[in-house]
C-alpha cells in the first residue's frame, strides 16, 4: 500500500449540454462521471488514438459505401420496373379514336391530381414497394416452412 499514490483532482468547466451527456452516459452504464471522464481523457491522450479514430472513420465510410450501393441498386430496380411498365402499357393500350382522345385530355388534370394525391399518401404512410415484394415473395415460404 505504500507504493499507491492518491488520485489528483482537477476542475473542469463543461458546457451544460456536454455535462448532461456525461451524466446521462454515466447513469446508463452505472459508472461515476469521474471514471467516464478519466477514461475519455486517457483515450484522447493515448498514442494510438489517431489510429483508432481513423479505424472508426473507415468503418463509418464503409457503412456509407454499402448504403449507397444499396440505394444505387434500388434505384436501378425502380427504373427498370418503371420502364418495363411503360413498355407493357404502350404495347397493350390501343390508341383512342379522336373524340374519345379529346375527352381523355379533358379529364387529364383531374386524373393527374388524383394520382399525385394518392402517391403522396402512399409515400407518407404506406408500405414501400420493396417491402411488399419481400413480403409477397417471402410470405408463402415462411408460412410453408413454419
């Protein structure tokens, strides 16, 4: 016990939001704020802190890269699905005779407003198409396997 030294006390001034985060973090982990602050200072002052920060940054960049790849894939699927629908629609929908075409043009703005309204509602609260596809494709397999 003679070789033990007493810990030194310092005073640190923290912004109120930093102090709140420290208190919340310490409470979540059931540790003292002093112990959390000591660990944070030791980590900051350690010689390998730059390498650890670089590794954490590399992990985050890797996650962002994977998310962007998924977004690119999803956008490609959406574009192809829309293009396929348009091709199918153009191939199967006959041209209207002129009097019917004029009546259809007259209804255009009303139908377009209804379409954009329905699209807005779906985007705001409805399930996403990719979720529905997974449920439709994976649904029977899950039920049959259970």
